C-alpha cells in the first residue's frame, strides 16, 4: 500500500518500523502468543535443514545472553605461532565432559569472528595458546567486525578529550 505524496512525511517508514517492532515485542509477552511461538519452534525444529540452522542461531544468541553470568575470562588473544600472529577470540566451551572423544582439560573452543561478516570460525585450541585480555565481549566484537577501525576511532576521541 502506498500513500499519496501529500500525506507522506520523510521518516515515516522508519517510525512505522520502530512501532511495528515495539508492538511485536509487546505481543510476545502475551501467553497465547508465546504458545503459538512455541508451536512454531517445534515445527521448525522438526524440519531437517531449517531446524539445524535455527537451533544453531538460537544457541549462538543464548550464549551472548548468558555472558554476564560467566565469571571466567571470555575474551582472549589466540596465539598462532605457525603464522606468527594473534587473533582476538571469545572462549565458548571449556568443558568437554559431554563429548567422549574431546574430554581434554588442556583444550578449549574459541570463536573467531570474521571482519565485516556475521560468521566466524570455532577452533579447538590448547589453553596455553590463549592470553586473557581486559576487553568486554561487545568491544571485542566491535573490534573484529570492523577490523579495528571503530576501536581506533574511539581511542583517538578518548585521547583528544584527555588532552
């Protein structure tokens, strides 16, 4: 549906989008809508390819919602001696008890975000190749997603303010 030009105001689409997302958020609080959402999730989980992708995305997002509860250092520098390089990564798994083959106390899984992309790599690496860094998960993602550009701009602004 399109509006006649005399009724159109610049920015209406943005405002309508924000209102739409807000209303959807409110609706998701209702019991009946939650039941419908749960039924849709059950159907999606039964679909071969879609269920796998949906489950992986849901687990990935749940990981980030529980970060503040974790006490251990999650943001690390990964030392790759063969390449003489270091990468910023996030420790995702430290306990392999549920995996019979991988029950190794010296290994962890580290997620390496790719710059300018949503995806990344999960690598199994020895703890000795990790150095914890004092960087929040949000800062680490911003740093890697923008190849360090946004962090350097923030650092420059902070330096100018302190002078």
